[in-house]
């Protein structure tokens, strides 16, 4: 891994990693809008190399999943689902309807209303990602969404991996479509003959899925536009280089474009971690993916102090931020920009990926400067109410008239004076 000083970090290190617009993605979306199911089947056959008549997974196949997976996998999914559900329910309970008098006779309020229908995307690729099913479906249901539909790419034989089907059942989702890629995002956004459109789309995907979410935003809501995975570890001389190297590689194996960054005040640790990463890459089964990630995007930054490390971390705004330092809790209040924070040497980012409770679908590319990760909030609308008494109208009406006249909006002013 490259080792540099904090002062020598290039400006590009902090730049937002833009998801490029794609004419191909736009063409697929437009075709699905125009031809519906026929287009979805065409692109499924083109990209997934499988011909599917029934886009929705039959209930019999869904129900059979629990008997098709290993007992230990079922137990792990149920444990993870329980923690994710408890955390999501606690989030929902922390957001409440309310009313208040802004002044006598003027009663303002807010209502928290879940969206009617949500679509969750779970990637396919080389391996099934049942954890993404849990992380998407459970918060939507905890938010109170009435209808949650899951979309995932089919395998070459037209089936959905039993781990994905089992995760859907355990999460509480009975509506599953064997549709992936851009065509799935388009179908969720605009609907087809057999797929009803949704109000919000959430869940991770490849760059084509991300580009599609970007293009349909507005017709539907989305969680955010996510790019390649990221981890940034702040470590001092108390950190175990084997643990730090393992965490860096855990991120690098996601994608050749993933980034694994170490900020440290210890030159000894930096050398040890670099050596450990190289040693592990020699035997890592996923080295074909992790190696280019480490070579192209991996970086070890030597900082003069933890103050410098905090400044770099806040400016970078990483998806995952780990604190592997003595007295890690003391640094927490000073860190403000990240998708998820992992405090202390035992708090592996991989635990958050699967079973701890908080969500693993997180902002990347610097988007953590303005948004957090997927949660019940993505499926809720905060709407406001207003009730005005005669005394309240007298109190605020003249000010509203004055402001309307200042803005040149005569009808706005008349709408108030007509009531006075």
C-alpha cells in the first residue's frame, strides 16, 4: 500500500465520486416505460441470460427457501433480522407526531406518514447478498410501509438463490420479483403490466443500478446514489496491524473500485499494516478483486496528530469510519461526517454489515457530508399542519399581508385580507 503524509494528500482524494450519466441506462428506462413487461423480459434475457415468463417469484418457491438453506445460515439470518428489526423499531418510535402553538391562536404541527409502497433492490452478482434483503425490507416495514416489494436478479436457471428467498421470508416480504439491473429500477419507478410502481426505491447495486436510480429520482424517491464501498480506519500504536489489515481487505474485496484508507500517527504501525496486507493478499481467495482495489485506491496516511486525522476524516466523509485507538470514545464528538462509525478495536465494520442492527446501506463518495445511511426515515414523510383561530389570524395576518405585498404577490395578500 502507498504511504503518504497528510500534507501530501492530493485534492482528488476529497472529491465527490460522481456517478456518470449513461445513455444506455436512459434508453433501457425509456424502453421499460414504453413496452413494460416485454422490455423487462428482453433485458433480463439480454443481461442475465435467462428467459422468464413470470416475473414475480411463485409463492411456492419462496416458501420452500427455509428448508433449502443450512440450519446455521437460517439461525444467522434470524439473529441478524432480530437486531435490525429492534434497531429500526426504536428509530421509528423516536420520530413522533407533534403540535405546538407558535403564538396564541396559531397551532402548527407535524405528522409522520409512511409511504404507501416501497421497492427494495438486492444485488445478485457473484454471490447472493441476503444481508441486503434484511437491511432494506425490515426498516421499510418498521416504518409502517404497507407494501414492500423485493427485486433481485435471477440466476441462469431462472431461480432466485435460496438465501435471498429465505431472507425475504424472515424479513417479512412476500412480494419478490426475479428482476435485476436497470430494468428493475425502471419497473419500480414507472410500473409495468405485472409490476406496480412504488413510491420509494432503496438498496445498493452496481454502477448501472446507481445511474438508473439517479435518472428516475423525482418520479420516485430514492435512498441515495451509492458508489464503490469505502472504509477509513484511524489507528494508533495500540492497534493490532493484523486486525487493521483485515479490515482494509474486507472492504477491498467488495470491488476493484473500493477504497481502503488508514490514517495513523504511528510510522511503525503503517509499515506493519502495509506488510500484513501484502502477506494476506498472497492467500486471500478474493485477491483478484482486492488487489486492484488496494493498488489503485488503497492509501496509508501518516498524520502528525489525531487532530490531523480527525480533520482528514471529516473532510473525506467516508462510508465507514473505524476508530482503533486508545480512549476511542473521546474522539467521537469531534467526528461529524461519516456513514457509520465503529468505535473501538472490537467493533469491526463487518459486524455492522451483517448482524449488529444499524444499516449497512450507506452514503459513499463524500455524500456523508449531507446524508446518513438507509433507515426508517427513508420511508417516512414529515408533513405539516396548520390551524388558526380568529385571534391567531389577527396576530399573524398583517405580517403575512406585508410580506406578500413586498414580494409582489397581490393575490396572496388578498387571500389573507379576505379573512381579516
